C-alpha cells in the first residue's frame, strides 16, 4: 500500500465517521424536539387575554 493510498483511506474513514456523527446528532435533535412537543401538548394553555382578571 502506497503512502497516498493510506492517506486516501484515512481521509475516507474520517469523512464517513463525520457523516455518521452528523446523522446521529440530527436524530438526537429531532428526538428532543419531539419530546418537547409532546410535553407541551400536556401543559394547560395559558389564559386568554380576556380571561385575566384586572386589578
């Protein structure tokens, strides 16, 4: 194996690892957004402006 081929393979492995890492991070972010959306569905809605008593 020549030095150029070894460097090319190393670059290809690095590029593949970076792509996989980006996919994993995007999937984690999507999961967090989905969990937050579900959590907000179960919260009571804030009172409408007309429902707030005036002092």
